[in-house]
C-alpha cells in the first residue's frame, strides 16, 4: 500500500482490531484510542490541523449508548475542525435499509443524540445506495447503509468540496468508503468501447468466461455490476498491452 506509518489496536481474541496507515506527507498524532476508535490530529502538507476519528461502532445494543457518549466527550469545543469516518453500525433512517426486519427507530437513538450534542453532519456521498449486504439473494437479501463520514461545520469550511465515495464491495460484505477532501478531480473520461477484432483473439473468450464465472461466492444484487466492471477493466488492460506489444514488434521490424 506504500504507507510508511501505521498504528494498530489489537483484537480481543479473534474479534475486533483496528488498523490505521498513513503516508509520509501526512503529519498524524494519535490522541486517544480504544477497541472501537482511533482519534487523531492530522495535518496534510502543512495545511491547518484538524481532528480525524476513525471508528468501528459496536453492533451490540447494550454497548451503543456508552460508545456514542464516549465519542461525544472527545471534543469540548463545538467549533473544532472534526471529521469522523467508518462503520457506525447504525441504520439512521428507513430509506437506509432494504429487506429484513422493519426499521427500528430505537436502534439509532444514541447516534442521533450524538449528532444533536456535537452539531456534526453527514457529508454528501456518491456511489452505492448501501454500504453493507448479507450477500444473499432474492427474498433473503438485506442491504443497509452503515458506513458514513461525519464532519463539523468548521471542518466543512476547511474542505468545502469534500465528498464521500461509496465504492463496490469486492472482498468484503462492506463497501469501501473513500473520502475525497478536495472533491472529484475533473478529467477526461475514456469511454469503454468493444472492438470486433477482439473476437479473433483466442484469449478474449477465455478472459470473459473467467470473469463471469468467478463470483467469489457473491450472490446478491451487486454481483452483475461487479462482474461487468471487472470484465471491462480486464479487457481494457489486455487491449492496451496487445497494442503496446504490436508496436514493439513493428519497431523491431523497422
């Protein structure tokens, strides 16, 4: 991952555990930590310092009140530049849940109390609608939005273009969430185009078959989207490599 620095909270037995990595240009100081969060002070490339708290909230009802109340005591100043990101293990509203038992308002009461006391707000996100799936199909499928990024108003002033990207879950039942503090960089997007000459290549059929039969044990609504994306990426890379190889042969012939 090319990260020079790391901090770990060891698991309890085979459960839990947290890991935080950061690169050389990030000045990071660990301020507080326990089994559910790592609280830090951060400055990137000499910019103003802000507080970053990375969390894995407890999934058990009897532990949620203690966790959110403890998290609320980390900052005494409501004007602090504070950002929190990670797994909240909370479905905050009915539209953040699909399938399974009906939405339970009591499940999120301590989370909403935390937001009211700290004045933090969830920042805008793009990408998937949910961040977790039980990876089952049809009537047994359950999807929820559990992972999110929260920030104070002062942090929002520091990074007004910040946005959270919910990516596709590939090796986990959770979708990775990426925080872009300076927004999405505009770039020229190259559209994927199928080329009929690929049909003449023996490798083409084999690669397509591999990607569509290798589901990695996934059986949920994201499977089609993941397979399509993986196939597109693989064919694009393969096509570029073939073109470079042919150019090299032509150069040698000249």
